């Protein structure tokens, strides 16, 4: 190395080591010249030889964000008691319309309430409202409603002769209900039928047929079934839901095979 800048470079090195605290080439004992000095070093240098420096205050620990904090083990919720259903017709109808404990209303859809009077000739029951009914708030509306009206006329009835209802007054996502919800919904439906006191029952669709009769819709074709309510049996017929019949007209023959069983009863 050499050149006209050698002196400037040497001065720069010496200045750097001086800033780092190196003021001698050789010392009596090793020294960590580049170790960081304590913040209170300057104060300690001026303190009496036997004096002890006051301990630095402990830093307050910084709280972790809530999402990173350790969570305590969740406690198991107490088992919910079965819902107590109102025992009179007016109270039951008001309860269906407004109470938060009605089974099935946790699906957060618009409630579609039953229509009709106690003791109707025929109680028409589906598992839950169709999407179109949920939007309008009216049971069996639109084209499926028109088809249901024709089905009723075929056995000599109109809507005024019937009590229209669904097992659940709101619709589960995708029209699929979890197995854990079904027992309470079935209990509600049987209580509903007991208060409505219909003379006959028409079940619409495979879900409600299986729940109320333990038969598949295919096995129920052309048969009079029975729903046991309060130690009494109510004559029941099961047919495909009108919404299905609109999309699968070939199933209308199966619906008629069952509907005509009411011809001599109503």
C-alpha cells in the first residue's frame, strides 16, 4: 500500500480506535474496548469507592396482543334442557312467531308461519320452507303453490279446508338439517299436530316422510300411513313436494297414486 492518501488513511484508523476507547497499544490486563459501556457508567465513575449504585428499575413487561395471549381451557356448557312448548293454541302461535327458543330458528332465516285453523280436514306438512317461500314469507307460493292447489282440488279440497305448516319455520342452509337438530324438531312437529288436531295429514317430500313415519317416500307410494299423536293415529299420505314435481313431472303419477287414497276419506 502507499500513495498520496496513506497519511489520511492512517489518521482515519487512529481516530476510529480513539472513538472506540482504545488509547494505548498495550495494557496491563485484557480489556474489552468494543464492549458497550453501561448507561450509568459515567455516574459510577464519580461515585465513592464503596458506594453501591441503586439498582435500575425493572422494566414493565409489555402485554401481548389478545390473540397471542394464552387462553384458558374452555369449560363445557351445561346441557340445555328441552324447550317447553306452549300448551294452548293462541300461545303456541304467538310463540312460533316471536320466541328465540323455537327449534330451527338458529338458521337465522325469515320465519314462515303456518296458516289455517284448528281441526282442519287436512294438515299439509313439509320439512321446511322452500327458498321462494322464505323470501316472500308465505307458505307454498308461486308455481309450486298453484300446483299444490290443483292437487288439493283433485281430492275435493281448497286451501281454506287445510292447515298448512312446516316442521321448521325457517330453512337450513342447502335444505339439509344436521342429525342433532332432528329430534327436537320432530318433538316440536308432534306437539304442533297435537294442538292443530287435523283429521288427516298430507306429507310433502322425502325428509318429512322419513321423520314422521320412518318410511321412505318410495316405500310410502300408494299406501295409507299413520302418525301416532298422543296415543291416537292419524291417517297420513306422503307425496313428492310440489317443488320437485315441477322439475320432475314423471313423479306426478306416484303423487296421484297416494293422493287418491284420500278420495273416499275426505
